[in-house]
C-alpha cells in the first residue's frame, strides 16, 4: 500500500487545459472531467451523447454546463489542439489500442503530460505504444491501473462543492444490483490504496470482486480514481512518471 505518491501528486498541480477521452468507462471520463473543472482547470470530455453527459455531470435540467462536451473527430481535434494534459481512459468498456494512443499523442501539439487509465493486467500493448509516442517528444506518461469500477456520484448539481456525478447517474441505472453497488461504494468505499506497478488480482479474486458489494481487492471507486487521474495529469511536466494500481478501501 502506498499513499505518499498520491499526496505528492496533489502538491505539484499545475494549471493546464485538460481533455478526457477514450473508449473506457464513460462515467469515469465524466467524473474526471468534472474533477478537473472543480480544480479550476479548463476541461473538456469526449462523449457521443452530449446531452446525457451534461445531465450525468450537472443534473436532469442543468443550469450551466461548464465542462465542454465534444463529439466527433472534428470537435475532438479542436480540443486536442490546445490540450496540455490528456487523460486517456481504456478501463471498463472499450479497450485502448496502440494506434488510438499514438493518434491522440500525435494530434496534441501542446501536450505536456499524458495519463493513461487501464484495467490492471490489461492493455500492455497500448501502454507500450503510448509510452513510446510520448518518449519521442520527452512527454511524461503516467499509467493508473484500476479494477472493477463502482460509484462515482452523486455530487452537487452545480459547479460548487462535491465533484461527483449528479443524482441523474443513479436515477438512470436500470440494473438494481449495480445501483446498489454504486451507491454503497459512494458511501463506504471512499478510501484508496495505491500500489506501485501493475498488480492485477487473480481470476478468483476478480470473480469475487465482480459480485461483492463490500470492500474487495480488485474494486476501484470511480470518484477516487477520477481524482487520482486529474491529480496525475495536472502534475508539473518535470515530475516523475507514475505507474500505480488503485484499489478502493
């Protein structure tokens, strides 16, 4: 267990334009973008359902939408052109590919730091490609590895206070067992352990984590992971690269 690294991350934050994108868990993307905004960073997130994305972040009838939600290659290209920090998420749903990582780095001319989020034990080829693309431009590349994702809301329905997703995140979850797991995680799994390197759980622990509501090795909270991702990507360019596996406690 290692907590010092994350405390050091939070102490070395830099102001930058932050972009969150990738084929991974969409709620983690939204949560990270909202955290970035909460830290005062101009932020954008890619989503193919912009209206729902704003509702997930700010509520059913949001009074304002301070995080820019982009959809399609043209809009994503616009925000990447000014991005200084990019969170590239491939944990959960779709997986990152080497080509995707290389395209993002190539189309981010102002990039000062890249932070990848992948499932522990997965996406080794994408991580290698991202590190290689960053190395050619001397860009730091962090890797944050997570387990089964839980929680992520509810936060305030404005841009004040709590930065979790809005209650709309809960209200639109038709899978009751998953709703229970998410709401439990947001009440009782708010701690975080960070272990250096890629530390996946074995098959049996992974199966247990997929069914467990309580604390279990191989489970990560979206809210705390979002904070870790933004803390990592907003570090000074000269800060050492991170490679951590996160678990909820």
